[in-house]
């Protein structure tokens, strides 16, 4: 079953982004060198960047369609987004950060779900802290939890390990693998590091210079480092 | 300690009330204008910026005179407000509050604008992806993050309003119990023989109040920004 169907064009300075692909469930890696347009692409899926042309459809819901002048704002897309730098709200505690999506959509509290996510990510002991006092790895785990708890239809992870040092990278990956195996949420995982993608992805979209170079399975990474 | 006469107490109480009301009314406008100057792009932005800062550089007596023309009972704005809402500014304490608010406005807007400009817009994007509509983003992310600037602006505006003299006395005169603030009372006492002692007492009050406002600004600002850097 197709979860996300995307066909977009966008001029970004010197880079012409013209991309078309579809993804099913599981974890799809958007793989390619820096500057290939990966982050711009996930920003378009999230609704933070508007394509010049094309369409984006998620679960049969049109998020964007230039021809029909449809452009759902980000707050109505229900797409979880884990940013490279976490972007936790500095004025809120960890618990309030985790609760933010639920509060904004006006859903009632769900302690079971909250506990499930908090224990899956091992962040129970951090709930009363402020983001500033967290290590890089803890911060990213909270960011993942915050995105999960909004009950997204799709989870976007934009190089979630890029801001971490080698030791902390190893701290996050097992959680992401568990997430892939336990949660039924389709994910788009942006990365330029083949070793990372091998551990987490189930399919791969290779981007190069604003275009899709190849789509397929992990065999696409055979020659990549 | 300070043995103020009833008339002097009235001036102190009136000053505080005028400064509080002026600041409270100015705040929503200050946030709106600060936001426009920090975020919006529109024709005439430089003009708006200039107008906001004008009371800072104009002689206060000019500001007071302009208020008198526009907000007097028969003025274009004052007349409208009286006819439709029964609001009177001329020679009332409300007029003193208006004059103080206008004079304090530039000091209110500037820190708010700077705070809004310093906010990491990417946090607002993150809030949007989490399901917050633009109004909720503003209330739950933008405003709290701008809080140190808002507090600084509020206290500067309050302190300025507390000490306002020129525009106030031009616009609403110097009526004991109605528009005679601490500054106006000091001025009056200095005009009469043997008024030195009374003026001196009010001078002490003025120093204490201004100093308290500055210390409060410093302390609250520190506390608000400390929230972002740990408990």
C-alpha cells in the first residue's frame, strides 16, 4: 500500500529540485550527499516549504497540489518531524515538551500511551528537567518522543544523529530500530551516512543534485560508504 | 520615616495609578507594534518606526500640545471617543495616563521588538508541525520566549510613565487630586515659599520608586531568561 506519493519541483537558488517517488510503510531512507535537497524535500512534506509545482498525497489525503491550489498548513498535516537539532522548547519542561502535540490538538490525556513512549525511549527520569540540562542524545530521544506522541500519520527524521558525537549516535539507533519494529508508523529517515541507513532503513530513495538517482532496497548502498 | 502629608500621598497614589493604567493599556499595542516592526514587511514601516520613536526625541511640551489638539473634548479623536464611549481625557487623570503611555511607548516597543527578532523561528516551525495553529504558536512559543523583553519594556515604560512631566502638564494641567502627579507636585512645591521640605520628601519617594522599578526589571529579566538556561 502506498503511504506517500510525491511529485514536486522547486527552484532553490542554483539547485533545481525535481523529485518523484512513492513510499510504502516501514522506514524509507532519503539518502544522498549534503546539498542534494534532502532537508528541503522533508520540509515540503511537512508543509514548511512550498513547492513550485507538483503534488504531495499522504494516505489518500492531498497535502499539496499546485494545480488545484491545495496547500494544507503544517499544523493540519499531522506529520511528526524530528529535526536535526531537536528544537525542544527551551521554556518548557521535558514533560511539557512531550505533551505539546496532544495539548495543541485538544486530545485528552492518555497516560498509557505516554508511559509506553517514555519507556520505549528511556526518558522517564528526565520528565521534570529543562531541555538545556539534557545531553545531546537525551535531547534527541525527547524530540522523537514528542513527535511520536502527537500520533502522526508519518514520521520525518532529518539526520537525527547529525548533531551527536559518535558515542551518542550509538545511544539513539537502537531506539529507532525498536520504534521501527514496534510502532506501525511509516518513517522517512534523512541521512548521508550509509552505515546509519543500513541499520534502520527498509527501503532507500537515493537523491543526487535535486533528482532521484535510484529507488529500491538496501542493495542501493552497496557501493556507498 | 517619611512623613507624607495627605496631599503628598494623593500625588504618590495618583502617580502609581496613572503609570499602571498607562502601562497596562500600552502593553497590547506595544506587543502588536513590536511584532509588526520585527516580523512584518510592509510599505511605510520606516515611517511607523519613526512615529513610535517620535515621543522620545520631540520636546515633551510638543507631544502634550498635540495630544491636547487631538484628544481634547473637541479634538478629532477626543471628540469621537467622547461622543461614542463617553471617555474624557482633557484635564482628567485618564489624560495623564494617555500622555504617560505615549511617552513611555518607545521604551516599551524597543525591547519587545528586539526580543521578537532574537527568537529562533525554527521553534515556531516545530510548534506548527506539532499541530499548533498560528495563534497557538504565538501564545505558547513566541510570547513566552519574548517574555524577558516584554518584562524589560513594561518596567521601562512604567518608570518613564511614573516620571512623566512635560507632556502631562501641557495636556491635562496640574490639578491636585486629578492630574497632579509626583513630578507636578514637586514642581508646584518648588514654586511656593517653604515648599522645600515637601518637595524633598517627594523627591525621595520618586528616587525610591524609580530605583525599585529598575531593580525589579533587572531581577525579573534575569529570572525569565534563567528559565531557558536550566531551572
